[in-house]
């Protein structure tokens, strides 16, 4: 997948394009991308996604901007797996926010991007003060210019509309099952393993501390998790564990949120490695204990409950496999 952040001055080949923030790259986004790729194959042109960094609301209304489901790196990794030919990233700044809807179409979509086929959601708005809409796009994409415009209805899962907002609501309610269904995979947080206070090791439960970029993560508490990463040999490693995501009130005051992962049966140095932590089940809320000894006893119970969760999951998987025997 080719990632571009500026438009080159050379002659531009036509593209099939879809536009959006693609936060989470959820089932709705995946359906749009599948449709994009079909059109690109039919027209024998490249498939391209246009996205923005930062999220427009982070610039225009930072106090109202939602926490991200995926940072830019995570989003690009997910898009790479979907086998898109190209991702065009536009820096969303105040100058970009002032571009009129007409200029966005004429100068960016048609002149810079050379869009031959465009797919948008039915509620897509663009341009300064969000004045651009489907009707305006249809004027530019009408015959005889041989450009095509398609509008896609929202994707639903049962009666639930698939959206980044719906996933955030599910996470806020600790409904990890619904969040995973809407995402098409477990919700995860990725980050590099950094040195911490080494308190977990002193207590008998060493942890991998993940550097968080978001000061207000979407989850808080103690969770059953699976962590995966690529080792120095390039092989994908996957280890089960239990994680704490919060401010560690028993040992610190007024601290920033930290993701700490205790990996089962694991005793390797992985500092500097980039871990993806998948959240499978919430065990409890974070709480402040009266002393460290009480905290250790609770950690022991958390580990036991997490191991029981995996044992039950393995038993269910084995039972389903036996039905196919």
C-alpha cells in the first residue's frame, strides 16, 4: 500500500476514491473499502482512500472531539491488511478547513486526485462550514464527464448502525462483545513497551508497560487480554494475560493513565517492542486498596479469573471443533 501526504506534480493516473476519517476501520468502513476495490478492478484503476490528520474535530472543536478508536499508525496498519492500493493523507489545518466545497471538488478531487469513481456515505459533508453535500457532488460527476459517483447507505448489524460513535458507546458501557462485533475484531490498543516503576515485578507480577498517546483512553479497569507483536526474528508472537488500564490509585496520586500487561508464563525482555493488546473481557473496575498486601491478593484473584476465562474459551472452542468431526 502506498501512503502519500502530498500531491506530486507529475501526471496523475485516475483513481477510485472513498473519503473519511476511518476511525477504527470498523465493519462499515470495511464494506465501503470492499465496494471501492470492486469498482477499481472494474475500471482497471487504483483504489485510494482519502483521510485526514488530525481528525477535523480535534482542530475545530477540541473540547468536543471524541477519543480515537485508532491512532494514525493503527489505522494505516488496518488499511494495509485490507489491500488498498493507496492512502492519501491530508493535513487538516485551518487553511484546509477554509477550502470551499466547490474548490474541494474542482481543485482537490478532480485536479489533484484525478478521481474517476467516488464513493461516499449518504451523510457525507465537506468544505468550509460543511456546506458540500451529495447534490453538489452530483453536479460535478454528471455526464458527459465520464466520472461516477456512488452513495452508500449505512451498514447495520441487526438493528444497530455500525459507526465509530456506536463503538465508543459500547466501550463506555464495558460491552466489549458488542464493540468487537461492530469492529469485526476485538478492540485493541497498540504502543511501545517502555520502562515503568518496576512495581509489578517487585510484587511478583511483572508487567509490560505500554506507552499511551491518548490521555483519556476509552476503557478503564482490569481486563482479560491477548497481546501480540513481532519479535526480532520477524515472527508474530501471541501471549495471553491480564491488563490494568488506569491511573493506579493504590500506588500513585494524580497520575496519567497507563496500560500495564501481565503476560502469563512469559519472562522475556521486550522493551522497545510494539505490542497490540486486545481486550476480551472486563474483570472489574480499577480501585484503591488500603495497602499493597491487599492489592497483591486482588491481583492473584484477577490472574485466576483470567485463566479461568481462557480455560472456558478453550473448552468452548474444542466443543465446537468436535461438532465438525
